[in-house]
């Protein structure tokens, strides 16, 4: 069981999500918009460019991405930090 890092910045999370096909599509102020083309749809997620991300914010982002990828949040966390 992997723990979610407590010191992850928004920019670092964007880099990690590239392996799942997410790419930065725009940045407005301190918010970064990522988009991934998936089999049946596009998924957009907005990540605050904060350092570090608040744990609740990070948890919600990971939950949304896992739901879009149709995998568990635990599996997503394991794949991101392995």
C-alpha cells in the first residue's frame, strides 16, 4: 500500500500524469488544465500550481482521474509512484 506524498507540487503531479496520457492544454493564473484523450471521451482536470498541494485537493484529483481511467485510486497511486 503506497502512501500519497505530502510534499507534491502541482507541477510535479502534472509530470507524473503524462504517463497516463495527460498533457497541459492551458494555464490560467495558478491553475493548470490537463487533458487526456481516452477511448470513449476526453478527460479534463484542473490542478492548482501550488507547492505543496493540499492533501484533500490531491486526494480529489487522484479520485477523479482513477474514476476516468476506470481503475481504483489505490491502483493509480501504485502506478504513479512505482
